[in-house]
């Protein structure tokens, strides 16, 4: 078995921008709890038990 197939990540981090205050922050794609904006407190990503539901603009995906 090759090493690449064993080390492939299943999730990633995402850089998002808050639609209310334009703050940018990096969040996990599959959060265990709701993620709020550090500036205004608006929910950016809602936990769904799997991949989160995004309420912010996605700028970049880091894998």
C-alpha cells in the first residue's frame, strides 16, 4: 500500500469572511460546535454533525 493513500486528509480548514463586519478568520470544515465571528458575534458556521453549514463567504480552502 502506498503512503499517499494512508495520509490523505478527510477534512480541511476554510478561510471565511463575515458578511456583516467583513472580518476574516480560519475555521474548521467540520466543526463540533457553532463558530461565531470574533468581532461581531454572528454565526459563521453551524454544526450539523458532519460538514458544517456556512453562513459566511468562503474565500479559500486549505487541504
